[in-house]
């Protein structure tokens, strides 16, 4: 992933368990020393795990509306 970027970036790739769907999410950081302070990991609305994560949510309709809004936003 990083080797295809213009320029060079040094860092570490590791993964977090997502027990509810029995998967792992890979994360890349240039600041591995900050990993102990991680509060959350954000997935893009297009990520294939998103649909699986909300599948049995009690507020699924609300989450789907939010995901649709995020997909329709322009780049920040």
C-alpha cells in the first residue's frame, strides 16, 4: 500500500480484531508510539465490513441513512 505512494513513508502496519464479524482491520501508522492511546478506528462508508457491522443493529435504518449521507459527501 505505502510503497505505491509518491515519496516514502516509514511506519508500521498492524491489525485490530473485530470480534462481532470475526475479522481483522489492518491499520497503517507513522506513529506507532501513539497506538496505546487509540480510542477508535474509522472505516470508510464504502468499506466491505460496514454492511456486516450494522446487519443486526437495533438502529440499522438510522445507520444506513448516515452511511448514505457520508457516501454522498464531497471530499473534505
